[in-house]
C-alpha cells in the first residue's frame, strides 16, 4: 500500500523554454511556483546565471533545483579560480550532465534547459532531466505541468 509520505519529491511545476538562432539564444521561464492546485507565489525566478554567457532554467522540485544551482555555482567558481577564466556553455553542459549522472540513484528532480554561447561565440542549447542527461538541440521547450518536452 502506497502512502503520500513515501514520495520525497514535490512537483512545483513550471515551463522553461530555450530558442537558439544563428547568433542568439533566448532562455525563458515562467515565474509561478505551485504545489498541486495551490499557487505559492507568482514571483519566483526559475532562471540562474551560471557562467559568463550561460543561463540555466529549471523546473521541478524547488528544493532540488536550489541545491543543484548552488552546487553548479560552487563548481563554476572553483573552475574559475583554477583556470583563471569563466566556464563556457558546453563545459557547463558537461558539468551539469556529470552532476545529474552522479546523482542518478537518488536524482535531482529537476528538468533543466541550458543555453548560451561557447568560447568561440557559437550558440548552444541543451536540455537535461533527471533521466535524460544531455541532449543538444536548437529549440527546447519544457512544459512540466503537462510532462512534455519538445525538441524542435
């Protein structure tokens, strides 16, 4: 018999979008934080600036998302001190993929969209979830309430 207390994750919902063009990348997300049918706030940012030209948008369980963003920010700071430069977007994508894979047995319940520019100025756009570790695409949409992910 399954009880509500056995499930440690809460789906706080959200929508994250990344669109990459020839010389630009747009990453956007909604600002609503909800639990079930209750809206906790309408002013909660799901976007995190991780590196110089790299932005991460995440939806899912906000406790895990905050822990993931904090972990990635700390690792990016270590990289910056060791290499005297900021991390590129593909390097951040690899770090995020490795971090999610490391936590695969008790995963971060986060659906992530990463977009930005690499060190040569080329546009890159990636999507990650707790099960799919990395997928590169030009256009990514996460509609988390409907549990749909489009790779256009």
